[in-house]
C-alpha cells in the first residue's frame, strides 16, 4: 500500500523497514497475546505429546495476521496477491477454530475445507498465470490443459497444507523446515527470474515465522497449532506455483513431505484399502526418530533441517547449470 505514496528511490528503505517491522510486530504481539490463546490438551498418541499440555496453542493466528498486515502495508499489491492473502487468512482461521474447539474437527471436515481453499488457489492462479509448466532441471516446457492443470494444482495445494500440518509436532521443526523451503523458493525466483510479484512476501512470511520461533524453540512456550501449520503449507504451495515449475515442490519440501506425508499414506492405505505397510515405522517420522532412534528434540530439528539444506543447496546449484 505504501508503494503508491513513496518515490521509487525510497522503496529499498521501505522494504527494509517492512521486514524489520514484520519481525518486531510478531514478537511483540505474540508476547502480549499468548495468554489469550486456547490451551493444548496434550497429544495422546504423539511421542512426549503430554508435555505440550497446558501450553498456549494456535499462535499461528498471530504470526499469520502480522504477515498479512505487513504485506498490506509494505508489499506491492495486485488483485492476485490480495486473493492469496485472503485465502491465507481463511486457511488460518479454519485451523484456529479447530485449535480452539473443545471437540477437534473431524479429518473429513478439515480435508474438505482444505480442498475448497485449494480450488480457489487453483482458479486464482490460472486467472493470472500461464498453464505452461517448466521442467526446470531439463529446460523443457509443457503446456497442460487448464482443467487438468487446475486439478493438479489442487492436489499440490491440498498435499502441501496437510503434510506441513502433519509435520508439526516438535518444537521449532515445521517452522524451521518451512523457512528453509520458502527461502529455497526465493533463490529459485532469483535464478529463473520468476515470482517477482510475490518474492518480497516470502521474506515477510519467513521473518514472521522467525518471530514465532523466538518463543517456540525448545523448550517451547507456545505452539502454532493448525492455524500456523496449515497456513505455512498453503503459502509454500502458492510460492512454488509462482515459480512456473511446480514439480520443484518435491525437492524443496522433501523433508516436510517425508515427515508428514508418510503418515497420510500409511493411514490412507490402512483405512481405505486395508493394506498394512510400514508397520515398523512410527509416523510422523519425527516421532519415529525420537522414540525408536532416541533422538532428542533438538537433534531432530537440526538433523531434519540439515538434510533439507543439503537438498536445497544441491538443487540451487543444479538450476544454475
């Protein structure tokens, strides 16, 4: 919004102020409002899940609203970007209402709401962007029929929302992995000259998550809940779509996909096809490594982050060749 009133020569200073303000606002508002958040009841089936009982939950509502406010104030806006901001708030609110509910919402209800948001993202993206994708590592372009593209985009968005949500369960883990993922996407923008209209939003989103992590690092004082994890998954999916190379979602979010996605696959196979596989693997993977391999929370966060950083560095180098 401020872009309309500030001369171009001052825009770099405005961008700097916006990033600092987004972080400071998130820290300040989290400190002041955490007492108003719903309290966690402890996760019965998660490893050490009872340790979270009584902590404020749903802090995602704070850092997401701080991000949206910073975006409205400091980022260049377009109708497409405004729609994405609205959808982010909607996704956050569905998660927060679940966090605050006395009886948690059912999986099917949440899955359907996620699908509705995914459909809106797909339609918005196709309205303002091409239905041609690039296989970035092979320098090959493929044009996909719009209806097929919309279906595939919906699958990507829904998957990203849910695997990121399932990966939330260790202090600082999903937030740290999300920052690595979105900053990798930011680097891809710089290499491929794409995402110019959304690249600044990545920086704002990342620093708002950092403001939340200020309180969430082990031992955490509060938790983001579905309000934060679902919003992060949505943001990742939008950001990767804007690269024009949506298949890059696989490497840039591989650790999130494996951590949260294997559990979805395992449960789906058992529930719908009566296929019992991965019986010796606890899911999400962060529970397996802590329970079976006896990793501490800190080791889990650092080692998962290290693996994703290595993958991201290799990808960034490959894209420049």
